């Protein structure tokens, strides 16, 4: 699948970034299995640990609406010199994805102006998983 539409939504979300400390704006667009899209942007804080990544902001918005089935997420980042290539989710964001998604969940980043797609299992092999009994 071509996730260009998702990457564009992530670019729009990055415009809302609050990143006065790093100067690095990140946007994420999360595609649900039912076709809905939830977006998020990074929101920094002077107490750096209180900062929120764009990916987790998108998941929080979706989960807050009751969503639980996810297909893919696109992530884009902009520094002072423009869009950056291959902005990858941090480890915490990858673990949050593993909480809600299986290893086939797709992570879309841009490289040289083209989408590059990874599975979650490629980005987080042997993820720490919850061992609740179903």
C-alpha cells in the first residue's frame, strides 16, 4: 500500500509541534483498521522527561476515542534546515506500539523523498510483551 496520504497528514501535524528546546518538530499520523486517522505532534517541556513524542500523542488521541485496532503510522520530522530523512520512532514509542499492535504493524518514514516501510517486528524484535491470560 502507498502511504503517501498518511505521510502528508504527519507533515500537517508537525506544524503544530511545540519544540522550543530542540527545534525539532515531529508529526505522526496513525491509521486505524477502520480507516480513521489520528494525528499527534511532539510537545516538549523544560523538564525533558515530561515531553511527549508525536507517535505517543497520536496513540493517546486514538485510544482516548476507544480505538484499539491499528494498521500503520507515518512519522515525519523537521529541523531548522527543513525535513529530515528517516525519522524513526524512539524506543519508548516502539514499546507503546507493541502494547497495541502486532509485529505486522507498519511504520512509515521518508527517505530521499520516498516512503520507506518497516514492520514493528523489524524495529523492535523480541518486544517486551504483556503476558495477560486471554
